[in-house]
């Protein structure tokens, strides 16, 4: 399989950022991914003792499709979050300062007042934690051939970005990613190893067009009707580090069979 594109989502529920190259470290998350979340009223998140929280405690596309109408980016050097709406920059705020975080809260209070349960606050993930939907959501892979075949089944265009994956791959047969067994490894350049964890079950966030912000399809329902499941994509963990670039090849390694196994 070949890497078509790489994406990170610095803020849960907000825009993707396309990357040409990324360095993956063993045992870590996809770099720069889900570093922040915006709580929708008090979430009970404690950065000193981070515990995985249900995504409904944060602003998210599943319930807040207006988020897709914002274009955002995060600057790693300045640690600034930039928010654009309708082609105009609306906010540039330092995520490390109280003043910057307060400015982010004020923006969302003004942008989506009817969707808030309380004050929206920017939460920052402490070291070793990320605001992923799944506790094991280290790296997500989307097979573009599966998305294309799904489009044909339902007769509607489906933007692969609806599935908010980190690694988009091509060169696989449709749904061949589901033939990879949990624990099986995928080899990349310079010794990189990814280990398959599980399939990704999809929620109503995928119903939202990532370009328009309109809830125009019923993706989970359509997946169940077409295939008998809600799944698209797989989660992997990084077992050996390395660098990935657009155009690089990945190879699924044979499943290891232990000597003496029944």
C-alpha cells in the first residue's frame, strides 16, 4: 500500500492539517494530533490525572456540525491557534497563556451560543495523553479504495476526510484493511512498525460534510445497510519508530505463528 496523504487534527473536532512528512515514535501518538479539546461546560478533566472522557463532554462534529465551517491551524513554534471563518481570520490566540485561552472561549461563546452547555474552555493534553475518541487511537489508517467502493454502493460522493484519519492509503483492494488481524504488523521505511489494534467504528460525526458543515449523509446507517457493520479504517500502535512521507510504501507483514501453537 502507498501513502496518499497524512493528516493531523490538533484540536478535537476542528480542521485537519495536511502534512508532507511526519516522524513517528514508538509507543507514542501521531505527532500533533488531538493535542487540545474544547470542553462544552465542565468536563471533569484533570490534567494531573488524565482519564479518558466520553467525547460528548467536548465540542465535536457528532453534535456540533457548525465546527466544520471553521478553518483552523495550530502553529507548533508560537503555539498559536488560528481560526478562520468564511475566508477571514477571526482569531489568533496563544494557547499557553490565560489571555489566549480566554480569547478562544469568547470566540466560541459568540460563534455557537445555542450549542453550549456552559463556558467553552480549551483543554491541553498533558504528556502521554491525547483527546482521541478511543483510548487506543494512536494512529488511524483509512483505505481510500474502501471509501471509493462505499461511494459506489450509496451513489453519493464521500469525502475521505469525513473519517478524520491520520494516514490515507491507496493500492489496497477495497476493505482489505479488515483482513489484517489484530496484532499483525505493518512495516514502513527505515524500520517503522505499526501494529494493528482494531477496526474503527463510526459515529454520526461522519454525517457532516467537512467542507460545508452540512449534515447531508447518514454514514453509519449506510455502512450498516451496505456491509452489516459501522466500520471504516483501522487503529494501529507504533511499535518501532520511523519517518513517513507522502508516497512512501507500507507493507503488511505475515502473521507470526508461534512454534507449538495449536
